[in-house]
């Protein structure tokens, strides 16, 4: 049992998980595929996500999807 390496989420990884949750809530979509696609990489500061989800907002604070043009 002592050979098990423990990892903690870095602040960046925790932020990425929270952004994925926020995005799924705004889009009313399932968060599971987003979480399963995240690539976690161990660093000295904990696990980081190398492909964190992006959440874009329009100027009037409405959520935009990834195909919406940025003005």
C-alpha cells in the first residue's frame, strides 16, 4: 500500500473542473464527456489539465458556443 502515489488537483486543474461544470450548467449539457476528455498531467504543484475547456461570453454576458463569432 505504501507504493501508491497520491496526486492532488492544482489550482489550475480545480479551476478547469469548475469551468467545465459552469459550461455544462449554462449549456444544460452532460458534464461527463467533458471530464472524461480532460488530460491530467502530474507536476510539482499537483495535477494540471493540459486541455482545459473554454467558456466564451458575448458582450451582453450571454454564453456563446464554440462556433459563435467573436465581435
